[in-house]
């Protein structure tokens, strides 16, 4: 692959859209090195620009055909005004196939509740000892000298406090075991069907007095527009590593909001993630849609002891206020996605966000 890219670089300027289109095709595996090798003259040092032009043309044609095949079911940030439309995907994918529901920790009642509300709160699923082990591991990760400088570590916009650490399941064996734990993975399969893979993992910290807000949003809106997640077939598990109470900025959810898709205004700027993970400005729902959703469904802020689990649909409207209390609030988030819903090119037309935010190469569980 590297050789292919190097050769192309000799002929096309790095920021040329044609080159970038081809590089993306190579990266996503749609253009193979062997297909270039089969082109006459490819191995010839006097390889001429006309041959390359032919490849460019053919490749772009194929690329356009493939893009057209994956239609955008949930357009957002297209420059149009905000709209609210009904979700086109099931919530309980496992019930679609007409086969027996996969066995797992969630009862049929709980699954019905998830279907209607878009979330489930299960108090004290993990023991004090288990949470203690995760907290110790987090402290160990926090002491790694390279962590703060790493792009996976997000710093609060108005202080030097750590806001989030991404990719914890790849950084640590303890968190790798957590994502495979049946209390999460089997429950996820009961909702989405299987096989699944881990799309993202992160820990959000809200230190006492300094932890800042996460404004209202649907994760799916961002994952669709900026990462190219085609359908609503992903789910988040938030495991409370400290008690969440009404004062330390617990996650707030809008019950039933997962059934509406709120298309947001504006257009995504390049490399938006550098700003948005600290404070989001695009992909933010408008006041009118939020008011409608909240007037209809209300707001809930599930609170409970460390070890409790909040499971929520990828399109559920949620957010949280800053932590004005002295009590820290830390939650780990694990996101599962179905293998049939793997990421394609981002629907905003920009290059994909980095793998630690939205992976394209994680194997199935
Ligand atoms: O940790 C929180 O309170 C909010 C998390 C969230 O919504 C996110 O990271 O997208």
C-alpha cells in the first residue's frame, strides 16, 4: 500500500482531491495494489502520466458508483434548516429477523422498556470490588507519562483538567475484559443482534467543581455525519465508576427521543473533532426540536451507586450539566456497533475522524 501511495504522490499534489480520493479508496480497501499492478507500465520507471490519468478516471467512476450505492438515510448539517423526522430503523434489531430472541441478561420486559424509552438504568450491576479494580486501572493509566500529550486525552476547554480518555479498551487489559463482559456484550447483542464490535470506548471525568457540561446531542447524528455510520444500529453502555447524584452532573436523557432524528444546521468544518470533543458547536440540536422532544418525553437523570449501568440507544437525546459539587463523577462509555453497520465514508464528505474516536479496523467480539 505504501508503495502505491508513494508513487501516486510523485504524480499528484498531496492536497489534490483526485489523489485524496484514491488514497481514501486504498485505505478503505476498495482499490487494491494488485489492480494497479495489472495496469501496463505500472512497474516501468518511465511510467507515464496518461496511464495514471486512466487509472484516476476509472477509479473515480467506481468510487462514485459505490458512494451512490450507500444512500444517506439521515441527512444533517447540509446547510438547510433544522428538521425532525421519524427514525427509519428498528430499535430492537434482534426482533426483526423473526428468529428467537438471543438469550442474555435482559428480560423481555426490559427489552420492551428499552424499545419504548431508548434507555435502561440498571443499578449496582458491578460489585464494589469490580469498580475498585477499574478505578485503580484508571489511576494507573493516568500516571502514564505519554497520556496527557496523546490526542486520545481530551482536556477541558477552560481548565487543564482531563475531560475524557478515548480508546481505554485498547490501552488496558482491564478495560479490554470489560468490553467482553457478558453484562455488556450479551445485553448489546440482545438489542442489536450479533456479531458486534467495539466502535468506541472512553472515560469521561467530571472532577468536583471543575467538570464541564456536555450539551444535548444525539451520538448518532455525529457518528453518521462525521464518521459515516450508515444506520442506527449501535448502542452505548455507561458504567458508573463513581456514584452519580443530582449535583455532580449525571447524564440526562430524553425518554422516547430516540424515535426522532433531529437534523442540525450548519456545515461541519474540517477537523471539527479537535474542537467538538472539548465543546461541541456543530451537531447541536436546535431549541425548537429540543423543546418538542422534552415537552413530549420529559427529562430523566438516572442516578445511582458506582457499578450501575446506563444503556442507551445511539440516537437518544442526552447531555449533562457541569459538576458544581465536590464529588467527582467518572463514567466509562463502551459503544457497540453491528458488523453490518461498519463505517463508510463520512456523509459530510470530509476525511474520517481518527481511529481512536471511530474505529474502522476492530474485529468482531
Ligand atoms: O459524560 C457525560 O456526561 C456525557 C457524555 C456524552 O454525552 C458523550 O461523551 O457524548
